[in-house]
């Protein structure tokens, strides 16, 4: 599709005007229409141009959601859920106008069931806030996409992150949701039981729906016990291929790593500069092991043998929390470190995911493509599940650089699909990946459209995301 294919949709001007008047009367200062605040709710860390909503409603309860959906249905205007604005494919844009629903004030931890290892939260709570509140229970929520995203946003985009190789993704950790559907009623998709054969799996239908089927009002999550000990470490390799081969062997041998992250040499250099590290500027793996002191030691030693067999120059690991935190903070700041490689430029973050056996081949081919076209594009990956990211650092005001970046992204996605992978491991489709979804799933996309039309016949829930506007 490219930037040129992302367009504005048809606006219902009369309906927007009437709904704006009603929302102002109902919510007063909680409903804002100033340009600055509307711009904040269309801006994300993405290459997709912002498309501003007509107003922003600060949601504080499920009753606010019920009212907003009923108003939107009556006047046939769009609603766009907003968590923290960290989405990467234009998910919070308003191409047909409408109203952004800001969930930052609907952020309570509603219930914790320590014996059952689960909790229920409101969608606006962030993953860091949740783990702070859970700390005294001895439990934690393990999904870590890097950004301090909201749980609602993570659910909507089916997020994963650095811990996915051990703990899975959001689809594996969301037990149930409540959501307001287009008829203005709240539904519950499941109970708290860990397994069920009762009808369609509506929970997983909503997980990853990007706000296109309804508005989430609560999420019930699977929790984990805080590990007795955590060890972290890193090692570097002569080439990216050898680093990826070490990852493949680690997974195939069943070594239970919690995190195994890949950085190519350019990304390590960017982290050194931006985060004040002094790591060898070579392809590297960053790892973390969770468990008892004895099991962590065994896991670390087993990986050390794998690393050595694949040409690593050494494996440095530690149980010191401060040392680990410094390394992982640098990992989480890779987007900003990539931007710093070219002052004044922007970073286009994109991701693909391939079967683990094809990871070395795909990453190596991608590095060769970057070199052949003279691009500045560091690579970082959740290598344990075959998912990697490329940050293209370009002047997004230069049409030539933009066209080159779009051509690279198209080649990257084609390469992943040729290897029976996916066009996105965790960023979602939004506006930026729509053309690749068709190539990946073919006729299944039409089934998705039918589901969307059935549950949202007026197309009020985040229109223009996942599927192109008519």
C-alpha cells in the first residue's frame, strides 16, 4: 500500500456535528476538541501520517463506554480506542473522523485471584502499573512489548515481546474480556476457567481485533509467579547467521530461556552510543533465565555450550539486578537509539515472523538487502519465536528515501511470506500492513470482513484498520 495508499475516508459531517454537541453537554471538560489534544491522539511512533479525530473523550467507567457506543450508533460516527499511543501501524488514526476514547483514567486493577494465578483489569492500566500493584502478591504479568503499553492496547493488537519465548503472547495470557458491542450492550466472552469447550472462542476473536469489533471494558489475565532467581547475559558472534543458528539450537534442545533477543552489529553500536554501553559491536544475543538458583545455573551453562559451538566469543551472565536492568533498558530503547543514528531523521519500525528453522536465512537475506540498497536499518529480534524487527532510519520528508523504505518493507514481507511466515509478529495490521494481509491469508480476509460487518454493521469501530476503507 505505502503512504500514498493511506487515505481519508468519507465523513458523516452532520452526524459528527450532532454527536459533538451531545458529548459536550454530557461530559463537559472530559470531552476535548482542541487541535493540540486531538493531534496527541493521532500521533504514534509510526511512519503512518496522523489523521486527527474530531474530539477526545476521557473514559472513566464502563458506563462511559456504553454511552459513547450508543451515541456513535445513533449518529453513525466512528470511535477509536486509545491506550498510550504506542501502536506502530496507525491503529489510533481517525481516517473518517470520529472520537478518540482515551482510557488512561480507566486504569484500575479490579480483582486478583492469587490461588488461581489470574487478575482482572480495566483496559487503561499499563503493564508497568499492573506489575507494581501485583508485586506484593508474589505474581507478575510477563508480557513485555518494550513500550509501557496499556493492557487494552496490548490485547487489541495481540502484543507479545521479549518474554514470549517462555510465556507466550497476549492470546495465550488473556482468559476473558468484557466488551461493548455495536448494539450498546456489554458482553463477556468467557469465565475464569483455564479451559473450556463452550461454543466459539470469542476471547481470541477480540484479542488482536484492533478495536474493530467492539470496545473492551475489562480483561482477565493469566499471571505467573515471580521467579526465585533471574540471570541475564549476552554473547557476540562473528555473523548474524551464527547468532541465529545458536537460537535455533537453543530452542530445539528445549533449553527454557525466558528471553533470547538478537541484535545485529549496527543495533549494538546504536545501543552503545544512546545508552552508554560498551559492548562489542558485533551480532549479539541477549538472554534471560528464570527459575531456582540451581535451574538458572544449569540453563546458563547449557546455553554457554550452544553459544560456543556456534562461534560465540564468550557468554557473560549475571544475577545482579542492576546489571540486568541496564542491559534490558538499552534493549527497550532500541527505537530511540536507531533514530539517533541519523539526527533529524525518523525511524520506520516494521516486523515479520518466520518459522524458527528459517530465521537465520531470513535475517541474513534481510541484512544483505539492507547493505545492497545502502540503507541505515538496524535489526533487533525476539529471536526465540522467529520474530524480528527492522528500524529504517530515513528522512521522511524526502520522497526518494520514503519510496526506498517502502520498497524494502515490501521485499521484507514477501521474503517472510515465501518462508511461510507472517507479515507481522506483533505490530498488527492497522493501516500500514493491509496489502500484506491479503497476500498472507488470501480468501480468509474476506471471512474476516464478514465477521466485522456482522458485529459492526454501521462500521463505527475503528474503521479503516485491518481492512482498507471502501
